[in-house]
C-alpha cells in the first residue's frame, strides 16, 4: 500500500474485546462460531482482508493484509497497521456477537504506540483525543469503568497510548489474572537484517512459501520451537506471522523499508507456564537489532516486566525510561524504552 507523502505506517493499533453470555452450549465455541462472512464484513469496515488462517482447539488465528486477528470463544484481538480504521470494528463485532450468539461486550482495551506518519491517519485515528472520543461514544454504557492515558518516555516521539473500559470493577478470574500480554515495538532496524524481509523480483513463490522461507532464514522459528507458525511474505517486501502454542499466541509484523523500518513482536503467556521470556526477548533483539525498542507489559499480579531490562541489556541495549500505570480490569501496564548502549557502527 502506498501513500502520497509518507511511507507505510508500521506502528499497529491493537483492540481487545471480551464478551460474556449465559448459554454454556454457545460459550464452548462462542465467537469462533461467527460466520466467516461476519469476519469479512468487520474487516471491510477496518479496510483490510484475511490472507492466511490457522486454528487449534483453543482459538483461531488470521494473518491479515495489515497485521493479525485472533478469535477465542469469548475474546477477540485485532491488530492492524497502515491507515486502517481499527476502531470501526467495534460496532459490527458487538452487533454480530449479540444477534448471532447472544454474547454481550464486557470489556475493551485499546493500545498503540506513536505513529511514524500521524498526519496520514484517517479518522478516528487522527489523534488520541479523537480515538478516545470515538471509543467513549461507541462503547455501550454498561462499560462504565473507563480510563485513558498516554504513558510517556524520555523521547517525545515515543509514547504508549492506552484506553481501557469494563463493566465490572472486580478482578477477572484467576486464569486471566495470571496471564500477561507483552507488546514490543522496534524502529531503525539493522539494514542487513531488515533486508531479509525483501523478496526477489519475480521469485514465482506464493506469499505462504516465501513467508516460510523468511521464518527459517531469520531465525523466527527459533523464538518458540513449540509453536505452530502461520506466516506470510508480502510483495515486494514485508512479513507477518502468527504463532500458536496451546492457548497462547505470538505475532510478528515487519515493515523493512529503510528510513521507516519497523518490526513488532507480541506474545501472551501465563505465569504458571513454561514460557522462557528471557530467551524470547533476546531472540527478538538478535533478529532485528533495533535502534529503538519499546516494551509494554500488561498484567494482573504478574511482574514479568521485571525480567525485560536484564534480558535485553545483555544484548547491548540500555533502558532509557520506565513508566507504570493502572487500568480497570487490565491491571498494571509497564512501558519501557531501550536504545543501544553505543551508537551503531557504520555497516
């Protein structure tokens, strides 16, 4: 996708919606029972499409033309980049969940970093104020516990934007409270490493086969060797992957063009699971060697964020800022930024 006065916007917008219902028969598959046509209609409002999909016994994962979609029985996560209008998915998803399945929205969380090309964003993503106003007016009134915040860093060009709304003030179930979400955003990628995400002109490969090659060539398949990977390489450049490991997902998106190179890694996990977050963090840094990296960790009663600095400082990065805030139903959000201890040597 090309823009007249800017490059491609790598920074994603992320939306997480939780639903509840009274019918156990419906809740067994829940939102996974939605017709694919409902998903397509929702993505049409966002302005993106499905390019690849995979599922297991816990959830379905979709690689999109602009990032990813994950559908659980009572939870949906949509993450989109470029000039997509992510928040326009809320109304159709509430409608389809209610009319097709009898499910009601119980909580919403929206997060994003700072856009590289903010002036290219369409409404309602023209500013965080506009996004919050849109969310406030679009969400049903039962989500009455709400908070919006911009978490700062030492750099004025890097901040973490968070909006959270929920219908209940009590803590979520034990299982959810012991889970964490980690969102990593990286810019100024090492140009040699970023070059691995370009395809050769006329290579005659499908997006799936070219994606599989990139996954193996870059070492992405070594981040979590237990994960089922669904990957896709775009033409002429760019890469997306979703990983499935039981009920947990991971996802990577790469915009490798010089001047506005960007990569993201996101994963969810549980404090009781055998997730080697130190290995994951070091592998991600090794694959991209970013000039700037931010790590946002969302959790209730899980201090996995404390492992981040030690893991990446071993890889030559230094923590430059750390901000923490509390949000209804989300618990604590910790936003850390890192840059190399020394300036990159000329390649």
